[in-house]
C-alpha cells in the first residue's frame, strides 16, 4: 500500500498568520480551493482507495474537494489534527510565534519533547495519537494495492513522519519546505514505510 500525506490548502489562518489549530473558524481561501483542485488533478494517476482527514476545517474543506474529484470516501480522523497550542491559540503576535518556533525547533532537534507549546500538546502527546494510527493502517493494509490519502497539517507532518519513515530524519525533514498542498509519498515495505518523495523532491533509500 502507498501512503500519500498531504498538507491542507491555504487557509485564512495562514494568510492572517494566526495560530489556530483547534477551531473551525478558518477555512480555505480562494487560493486554497484552487490548490486543492490542482492537487486532486495531480493525484488522479494514483489509485486512491480511501481518504482520511484531520477534523480541522481547513483540512476538511481540502478533503471534500479531493474526495469529489477523485471519487473516494472520506473518514474524519482525530489523530491527523494539528497540535493544540494552548494559550497561544488565536494569537498572531511576534511573541506568540517566537514561542511556538522555539519549542518546535527544539522538538525537531530531539529536545523538550515533553513540553507543550503554550501549555498545549507536546511532541510526546502528538506521537501518542498519530503514530499508533498510522502503524495500525500499515499493519491492516499490508500487501494491498492502491494508495491511502491522508490530509493533515504542516506541524504534525514535520514532527511525526520522521518517526515513521525509515529513511527520513528530523534533520532531513527540517531542510525541506512544506507549502500548502505539498505531499509526502511513502510505500510500505516489509511492514515499514519508506519515503519516495518529500514535497516534490525524490528521496533515496539510506
């Protein structure tokens, strides 16, 4: 089975530079809608058999567009949501972003993973919901043909995929830009996920 992880399209939270990871206030912009449509056209060559989406509005709106064009069923999955940023939610000031970035970068370097951003979710918290969900999908779909499409968020994908992909480290992930509707493609091999493409860049096996 092939796993295709996608970041949602551009949202009003992105354009306003607001930290908004736990509410349904910020949907897609007109650009975000176009990005989702373009991604669907790109993925038509893939044999998508199921689509899983984060419950956050921007991800759900992206997924509805993808599902309609690709004609696949959608399942909302809480494990795919973005990390809750606690007291920083709803803020867009420089101090809030500096705090978020400082802890996020520490996570990517293997530090402070028990610390939650703004008192919200920590790296370890995210791992406890995201990693088992993906591991279970790998186990239950092993040997099957086709692709699963999973629509999530930049923070979660940056932090969690290096835990799951056998040939990607946090250092490698941190060197690659993940724009809206970027995708990461991984294939199951021997019960492990091996990355083939990260945000448009082909990846070799280390």
